[in-house]
């Protein structure tokens, strides 16, 4: 599992670093004004589907079925399932895209109702979202081919594909802006181009892995296909609760003054670094691993995988959450405060980052616990829990927004994530599918203690740092806090025996070998 997590996590880290470069460029060129708000709403719809399909419902239903066909039937049967699903997805997504292009104004009344108060902003959001809608079928088919690669234990190409999303958006913003109406239009066309490149990349990788997929094959509702579709329906909500909650955030934020959507976007982008690297990597690696272990009857091995996944999630996300909360202001200022993005916008985004950081461990734990259901073919329990989390998020959004504005929206999402993760763990434990073993009971409290020590060190150093007005000075201060926090966490973790540094280094050496 560690090898797969490192492969996915390494490429995801590269993508996130480029993503920060992309967002720094967007912040400098667009700031947090109406064009930025319109583009982020235009990006939200295809991104919601990407995260649902790429990291959620589709793979939750498809990968266990694909892995089962490989183990119990044949490679040809698994390829047939992938091609039949690809044909159905292509038809459905093509229809969905056409309907979206036709009814985009009505759709945005639902997704961004507050934009109607500014007709120019609403019209711009409609134009940009019509362009980015073409990304939806491309990226969802990319998710299907990525699921095939993951089922074959080939993780690198699928994890590397999002790198081109960031590269093409930066290229479009710099090179295309003079030739289109606004920088938002340039970014929207960059999104569409990246979908073509990502699909081509994973398709070639699947071909090299011996899966020459014919995505134009006529569809057929064979029994394996019907089984995937049956499991996929409720999983759309169960696996995508976090993304649905983030979509609710945008709907509510559109009702707030201009800039709220952008503040939440930039804060979420910073929080997405550990969430994307750790959460996506764990979710991607654990589902096929648990599926194979359970199909082979190795329940004890599956139990150990759940424990080690939980341990690894908290080992990496607890210090990340504490560090982001303790150093939110200098980190956001270092990343985004330049050009059109001023100190006021940086402070507003940093406040939202603190709230998102509170929920960060829960977001990642959901990625660990949900495969425990999906690998057993159970999508009904996560969907029931998901409905509860979505309803709670909406209620808390409406409650908090009146006195905390956009920060209340982020805090509501974090609270809903903890409820979601807690209920998933409770149901797994009640069924006997997840019980903390001796190692987890010994290590987890020590990880918490090491994270608290690190947070105290970061807060203390941040209080001693002088104010700076230069971009370079802000970057140096943020780097100092990150390095000091990492050193404090490693030192405290080793002293408290939260982890064995020699064991971790040994696993990394084996991974390189």
C-alpha cells in the first residue's frame, strides 16, 4: 500500500505545486473580483463531476468490479467491462453536456443564485461555464481509463495527468489572454484543452499496459455493467459528500458580497495540498487493495490495511491541519498577496483557511473509511451517512453565514466532514470491519501530542517575526515557519515514539529500490 500511496502522492504533490503556481498567477492577474468569481463558478461544475467520478462514486463501483473480473474471470472480461462502461459514459455525458449548454442560465441560477444581482457577472459566468462544460465528458472518461490503470496496479500515469491541467491553464492565461474578451475566457479554454490532453495520456498508458481500450464500442447492459451502475447510483452521494458540500458552499457564498467565492477558492486550494496528496493517494490505493484482499478471503489483511491507512492519514494530516491553522496568515500572504490580490483579500482567505484546516483530518479519514464499504459492495450505508452530512452542512451554512460570512461557510463544511467521518467509522466498527489494533491505539494519541507541540512552536515563532511588506519577505517567513514546524513535528514524534523514523526511511528506500 505504501508503494502505491507514494506513487500517487508524489505525482499529486507535483500537480499541487504547479497548482499553487497556477493560482498565484490567477490571483495576481484577476485578484478576487467579479471575473475571478465567475471563472471559479465555471470551474466548479466540471470539477464536481471530476471529483465525484475520479475520486468517488464511479471508481468506488467500477474498480472492485474490474479487479474482480481480473482475479476471477480473465483480462478479456475486465477489458469488456471497461469498454462497455466507456460507451455508456460517453453517451450519457454527451447528452448531459448538450443539456448543460442549452440550459446554462437556468443551471447557474441554482449554482450561483447571488450572481443575478449583477447581470454582467452572471452573463460572464454563463459564457465561461459553457466553455468549460466540454471538459466534463473528457475528464470523466479519463477517470474511467484511470480506474482501469489503478485496477492493474498502474498508478503513475493517472496521477500525473492533472499536471497538464495546471500547465495548460498557466499557458492559456499568459498566451491567450490578449486574444479573448477576458482572462477568464483564456482560463476556460485552457480547461477544455487540458481535458483532451489528459484523456490522451491515460489512454496511451492503458494501451502500453496491454489494455487497448475501444471507447467507441457499442454499449450493452451486460450483467457486470448493470452491477456497476446499480452500485454507482447511491455512491454518487456517499463518495462525493465532500464535493457536494463544497458545491453548497459556492451556492451560499454567491449570496455574499463580491469576492466571497474567491476567498473560499484560494483557502480551499491551500487546504487541498495535504487533502489531495494524502487523501486522494490513500483513497486511490486502498480501494483496489481492499477489493483484492476481500475477494481473496484475506479479511485479516484487510483489517490491517484499514488500520495502517488510518494511521498514515493522521500521521500526515494532523500536523498539516495544525500547521495550516497556526500559520494561515503568512502562508496565504506568501502564496497570493501580489498584483490584484491585496492584503485585505489575503486576510479574508486566511480566515477561511483556518476553518478548512479544522476539518482537514476528517476529509482524509473519509477517503480511508469509504473504501471499507465500497470494497464490500455496500454503497447504501455511505449514502445514508452522506445525506446526513449534506443536510447538516446546509443547515450550518445558513446558521453561520449571518455572523461569520464566508468563514462560517468553511466552518460548516469542516463540521459536516467530522460528522461524516465519525459515522463511517462507527458503522464499520459496529459491523466488525474496523477495530483499532494495538499499534493504532498506541500510536494515534502520540501523533496528536506531537502535532500539538508543533503547533505551539509555529505560533511562538510567528509571534516573534516582524511584519514585512515585500513579497520576498513574506515567502521567507512562510518557508521558515514550515521548516520549523516540520522539524518540531519530527523531533516531537521521534521523542514521543509516535513513529519510528528509521522504519519510515527503510520503507522509502525499499520503495526506491
